[in-house]
């Protein structure tokens, strides 16, 4: 079985200049408007995380079949998708994620 590879949402959207520009603006607006602490907010909205990753910073990780989210109090939010994902599907996943907090 081949291991699933992930990349940042920005890498997938970089192929479409308009989609990329929209996402960057939307990401900044969305994340800057979220109340802190980020981890507690995500735990309340998404439930218990799948696991945590600790390196230079600690990340709480929530996983789905085709994407995952890493949240750190110090580093913010990272949205990863499977390599080769369709940009339209990626944006739909992003919108679904944001809708949980609205």
C-alpha cells in the first residue's frame, strides 16, 4: 500500500493565480478573526484531536481522509491536503472547515 503524501493547500492552489490570491486573503481574514486560544477553540468545534506532534513547536492534529489541520498556539493553523488534489475540491474542504466556526 502506497503511503499518502500531503502538501500545503497553498502548493495546490499556486497553479491557479486567482484561487491562490483569494485563499491567501481569506486565510488571513479568517485566522486573524478567530478568538484565542486556538487549540481550545478547535477542540470545542472539532472534538478531540487525532494526535499531537511535538518538535520545535507543539501542534494538535485533526485528520480526515483527504486533508488534515495542524493547530499551534504559537504558529497558527496549517491546512494540508493530499498531493495532486483538485484545486476546486481543496477550496471546498477549506470552506467546510471554516463553516464549523461560523
